[in-house]
């Protein structure tokens, strides 16, 4: 039986929350949240190719209402605007000059956060951790049934 102190879920959740808090604190002076910064980075890197809200949904795996809320806040802060597409039902998301100017500062802060998070790991350990986390994520997202074996349970 799996012991609670060896459970992955709570550790990953605590790590995710701690990293979100660290990122949010480091970019607060830019008046952005980490989710907004990730979306802005994606938009700036994708420019000049057209990007639509659905592209952001697929890229980050977030739900449409989440992406809509992020984009509304970015628009209110002057980081993005919308252009009508040839298909009038779709609106293309366009970064403003403010977003482009802010991009380098965002990248610098996010890279510093990554260095801080991995400071206690050697490069091979960091690579191994990423590979292990990717494998856990793939397993979770795999619709195939688990192999026949005694299932470990968390009490």
C-alpha cells in the first residue's frame, strides 16, 4: 500500500503553488500574474502569426472561460487588443507595444525563478526530474487502462 508521505499528488500540488507564488511575487511590479505573463510570452513569440483565443486554450490546456478572463485583464491593462479576422466570428489577439517592451523583463524574471527553483539540483538531476514529471503527466493523460496488477492505494 502506498504511504501518504510518498504520495506524488500532494507534493506536486505544493510545488505548483509555491512556484506560482514565487512567479507572481517576482512579476507583481509589472502588474501581471504568472498566467498572464505566460500568455503574453506566447503571444509575443508567435507574432506576427495570427493567434486566437482557441490557440491559447490548446497551448496551455486551460478552459475557454479561463483564457477569456486572462485576455480581458490583459486588454484592460493595455497589453493586448483584438483585430477582426476575415471570419467575423473570430477575433485575433494582438500584442501591444507595451507587451513587447515588457517581454524581456518578464523573461528575465521567469528565468530567475527557474534558476532559483532548480538551484539545489545538478543539471542531470534537473533533466531527470523533468523527464520523470513528463512521464507522470503522460501516464495521467493516457486513456489506456492500467496494466493488470495490484493497484496501490492512498489511505
